[in-house]
């Protein structure tokens, strides 16, 4: 089994604010990330795929992977306000954890269309909100 | 515990399957199929797994690992056109996956003979694309 990891970038803004909590509780919980006007990050997304190396010497067709990630993630996330522009985050706080979950769901839902064969499999995704904060699933 | 040594080499390659025509190669490998080749600053990370030796405190002697990687990989690969100058890439398409596998093949026997367990060869073609090879 060989793995291939591809790194992508998108810039987006978000605000961490839980509807279930009061203004004061949100401020205490999320601090500066609760700023009502939002703030932005240069996110880095790593998509790792796994599988056997095929007869062409590849685990995955990079162009197909790039098209998939562009089509179901980057095109919607790039230069957007995650809270306002993406339907998933009307009810979900766009923490890095939830951003990773949403990206994972979008990739999984479209995976078979991009890769109809049993391989490659989606193996892991990582979302870097900054160089210092990373979540993976 | 894993111990990892990082080395770099600069090389050119072309992803071309000689059994396929130019159109098919272009469809398969895109810009990588330019027959004249193009280059990368490859970064290779070699990870060895084991417990630190109770006397030396080391999983493996990094000087020895560095010398092995330099001899088997960096010296033959650095500043070369892989397809034309480095076997087996005259007949094996030098995709990142195949280069990583070849690096594994070149390093593993000597490490095994020294009782070191090669865990992973990670090869970065660019900082945005890397392959992990485990066998």
C-alpha cells in the first residue's frame, strides 16, 4: 500500500459562535475568534489517498484528484465567508474540526464519481488553520 | 520510535510510457509527459523504526544512515535526467511513486542486514505533493 498526499490552499473567513450559548459564553469560549465581523485564515488542506501502485506507476490520477477537490471543496470555500456562504455552517460552528468534517463528507460523497475503481481510497485529510493549528481525520 | 533523516536531490524526469502514444501519455500524465523532461527539488525522508539501543541511546546511527542515503540515492540521482541516466527509469516510468519504491529497494537490504527496520520512504516532488512508500 502506498500513500499520496496532495496539499491545497484556500483563504476564507469565519466566526466561531455557538447559537446555543450566550454572547458572554461565546466570548469566553472562543475569545478573539468570536469577533462578530469574522476574521480570515490561509487554510491548508492535505488530502491523503492510499492504494496500490497501478500499471502506470501511480496511486492516483493527480488531475482527477485536483478536479475533485476543486469541484467539491476549493471552488466553494475559496475567498468565502464560511458562516454565510456555505450551507453546512448555518447550523455548524466552522471550527477547524468542523471544517475538516465537512470537507471529508464532501469528498466522500463525490469520491466514487471521481474514482470509480476500488482504489485509491480516501485515507486522511488534514486542515491547517494556521501553521500552528492542525486537525486531521 | 521513528527516526528520520531528510536529504535532497535535484533531478529531471519525464512521465512517459514508451508503450503509449504521445496523446495517451498526455492524457495520463499531463504536463509531466513533456518528452524533454522537467525538474524538481526532491526531498526524501527515510524513517527507521526501533527502540533506542540501551548503550548508545540511538535507534540507528544517523551518520551511517546519511552515508547510505547519499551513496545509494543522492549521488546517483542528483543533477541527473532520471529517464536517461538512472536505472531502472529507462524502462520504469519515474513517477513519484516509482521513485519512492526504487529508493526503498536501494536502501532496505543494507538496513535489514544491519538489523534496522525501514519503516517509510517519504518522497516530496514538491512541497504540495508527496508519496509514502512502505514496501
